[in-house]
């Protein structure tokens, strides 16, 4: 066995490039950094919205998602480790056999982080759905959310157990040169099955609140806006579908080092979408408020600068500042709508029957 040779023999007419193979490392690093940044920004915005803007205490979902954020960050780190060493999107005939164990080892750990993230992120989303849409007489909706959260946690826990125990010895999962090593389960088939079941959970989470959203006591335009917030979940479904596509190729093709690469970044994208689904409903109004505050600060600074440059005395400047700072009624009906009728997707209350729903701040 030549450890310095390629993992796979090159196709006819192709020459192996083991020293400087073409790869997609820059793409993976860029996408991972983008997804990680977006996820952390939305989590910070949710923390600001809940604790400072609305002055609320954290809910159960806020605590449940915390370990999910930790495992998500760890999964991103394992992606970086591969991208900075053995590389992503490298065909087997351009991949040295001695580098294969490092590649598989990091992907093995990254996969466990992804599965653990799914336990916490999806459970947090379902708990949030139950809190937002489940008060009053909608006990069946709450129960459905709780049951799905439990099933989700059980499924991914079983999936982790199967992944960890699939090869004997365990190190054979990433080091295929160990003599006598074998895998009990078919890795590609297990990965494809996981992607299929994962898509079912994503669709359930996406569709579950839509019926209630479209019965909200508000204008059609606003119902569309609220629904659009939750449609962020389409990103998770799209990632899951693409994972199935690459999973089919993974089952039918032995160029594993190349075919596992897109699945890795899709896992990061799916967890990111889940975090956005959890955090996005609490962020629109605080974001608008922060933007307005920033705009007002910039305007005041510019007015102050212009006043100083034109020799305006300090008393006049203070008067103009006071006039500018005073809140005036907006002539724009959209602004009035924003201030008085902006949706707070934090709690639902019922009035009368369960089909008529109103939303209010907590």
C-alpha cells in the first residue's frame, strides 16, 4: 500500500496532481465564514430584542439552543481544519492516501457536531412555535410541537449512536489502512437515509405554523410579511434536498473525498437556516429601531457640524437640536403602521374563538 499514492486511480486520460490539486477550499472558507457570521448576528439580535428592547426573560427555547450554537461553531471549525489542510472538492485521484485519514477524521467529528446541532436547534424552534402559537385553546398545536421535538431529539441521538458505532475499530471510520477493520453499517446508505428523514422534519417545522399565520387578525399584506419571516425555513429544506441529491451520488460513486465536500457545506447551511428560523421572528422591530436610532444620530452629528461651521451660537444650536430630537407624527402611513402595528412574534393571545388570533408584545 503506497501511502504517498492517490486514493483512487485516475480516469483514462487524466493525470493525478497530488502536489497542488485543484480544490474548492476558498469557496468553503468563504461560505462557512458567511454562514457563521449571519447566524451569530441573528443570535445577538435576538438576545438584544429579548433582554434589552422588550426587557423579557429568556424562554426555554433560548436555553435549549445554546448548546446547539456551541456544536454549530465546532462544526464550522472542523470545516476550516479540512479546508486549510487536506482540502475540499479534491478528487480521489488527486488525494494522497496518507491524507485521507485526516480528512475523514475531521468530517467524522463535524458530522457529530451537525447531528447534535440538529437536536438542539430544531427542538428550540418547536418550543418557540409552541410558545408563540400555542396559547389558549390550541392545545393540539402545542402537543404536536412537543411530540415533534421529542421525536427529533430521539432520532438524532440514534443517528449519532449509529455513526459512532458503525466501524470496528472505531478508528477504521477515518483510517481505512487499519488491517481487519470493517464497518457494520453502510455509510453512504446511512447518510442518504439521514438526509431523507431530516427533510421530513424540516418540512414539518416549516409548514406547522402556516395555518395559524394565515388566520391572524391583520391585513393580507401583513400576513404575507409574517409568513415570509417563517419561510426562512425554506433554506433548510433546500439544503436537505441538495443533501439527498449528493447522497444518491455518494451511494453510487466511490469518489468520496469529492462527494462529501458539498454535503459538508450543506450541513453548515442547514444549521444556519435553522438558527435564522429561531431568531428571525424576534428581530424585525428591534432592527428597525436600531436603524432609526443610527440614522438620527448621524443626522444630529451632521446638523451639529454644519451649525458649528456656519457660526451658529450654542444656544441656537441646542434649540435646533431639541426641535430635531422631539418626536413628531409621521406623514408616511407606512411609518405609522410600523410604530403602532408592527408585529411582535413573541406571543399570541386568543379572543373569542380559536380561529381569531391577535398578536401583542410581551
